[in-house]
C-alpha cells in the first residue's frame, strides 16, 4: 500500500491535482495583480509563474480525458473550458503592465 496520496504521484492521472493547480494559479495571479483593492490593479512580471501553473493544471486535467464518451468525459471537458478561462484571465491581468 502506498503511503503517498494520489495527488503527489505525478505519474498517475489526478483531476484534483489539475483543479488545485489551476485554482491556485488563478488566485495567486489575482493577488499578484493587487486584487482586493481595485485602485491598485496592475500587471506584474511574476504572473508568468501563475500562467505556467495554470498551463500545468490544464495539462493535468487534459490527461484525465477518456477515449470513450461518458458523463465523466463531459465533466472533464467543462473543467478544461474553465481552465482555459483562467488562462485568459491571467493573460489579461499580465497585459495590464
């Protein structure tokens, strides 16, 4: 029996890992842009790291797609579309600089 949780086993597919990477990148990108204070919104070069994290999360989510169509496959596609929106939001925040 493995003592390491599935989320830390990088060779195995994990939808939770992809979700956590994407959401973490989104919230860190918002924070790097100065988020809760609207008058301090600015671009930051450090958002490239958030962009890389979001891309990694999207790749992890894409690994979970199955060849045969099912409701799980449809759910993963919806999560991929939300990951794409996160990538676009981070690029938009990056363009503020």
